[in-house]
């Protein structure tokens, strides 16, 4: 019965429903990435397996939520904001954890992990408040969310995370820099989606843009991209150990 319901919800999508299309593609891409990361765990050195496991969990959690968000969009034609933020509050802190996991080889402490997790939660909670609960003051909550975001950027680009990456050197430093670029450029996609979906001084610029398409593209780039960076690091480091 459930399979038939899901089939009918997909069948209702119009051929030009590009929003529904990005939800469907996002779901399948995230699931495929999860399978890839999970199956790759046994082919790399043991110290990188937890990092790959977290990468697989990030995309798997996203795939499950995209499954429901796709059906919600097909049924109601509305942005599934609630499901999206549940997804983010689980996956974004895990993406922050990835920095700690790859920097453990250089002596990273758990305080770094918890600091990044706290900042990511603040960023998401205040974003939800502005996008859903207090839309009349969306610019204010967006500002607080942005401050938390830039605090994360500072920590990984110039703070203790940067120093640890430089101490580790080699493939770890290269992976850290790539993840930093994902945060600086890839995560910057989300504020655009936020401004496209909330009222404020920025409406004249982003008004009329579809926030779901922006968010869906951002999720695919960042979550799968994060995992591929970790996978590349694990493979390179494992090959170095074998030599």
C-alpha cells in the first residue's frame, strides 16, 4: 500500500516540475552516495573508517528526508521546511564532526568538535526561527545565523582547526582546505535560499527565486562533496601506508 502511494505521488508530478525533479534526483543521489561510502569502508585504513561511516550517515539521513520531502511536495506543492530543518539539524553537525575526525591525527581535541557542533546548531535553529516562526523579523534571525556561520568559517580557516591541519600536513591538509572551501562557497548557497524564501530588504534581489531548488542543489553539492573529499583522503592515506 505504501509503495503504491509513493508511486502515485511521483506520478502526479508534472513533466515541467523542476522542483519535484530536484527532490527525486537528490533522493537517489544521496542514497547512491551512501551505498558507495558504506561499501568503501573496508577498503581503507582502519583509522579512516569512522570518517567514511559518518559520510555515509550524512547522505543516508538526507536520502530518507528527501524521500519524504519529495512526497510532501508532490502532495501539497509546498516547501517541506519542517522536514528540511530536521535533516539539517542532524546532518550539518555531522559535517562539522568530519573536521574533528580528520584532524585527530594531529591531536585535535573534542572541544573543537563540540565548538563546531554548537555553532552549527545555533546557525540552524536561528535560521528556522527566521524562516518559519518569526518571518516578520527574518532579517534579524538570518543575521544571527550568519554570525554563527562566519564563526565556523573563521575557526576552520584561521583558528585552531587551521593550525592542526598545517601540523598534520600532506593529504590531511589538502582535504582540510577542500572542506574549508565547501563551507565558504558551498554553504553560502543556503543564505541565498533563505533570502529567496523570507521577507526583507533583500526581496528586490532574491524575490521570486525558488528556495527549494537552491536548497536541493546546495545539499547535493555539499553533502556528497564532503563525503568524496573524505573518501579521497582515506584512499590516499591508505595507499601511503601500504607503500
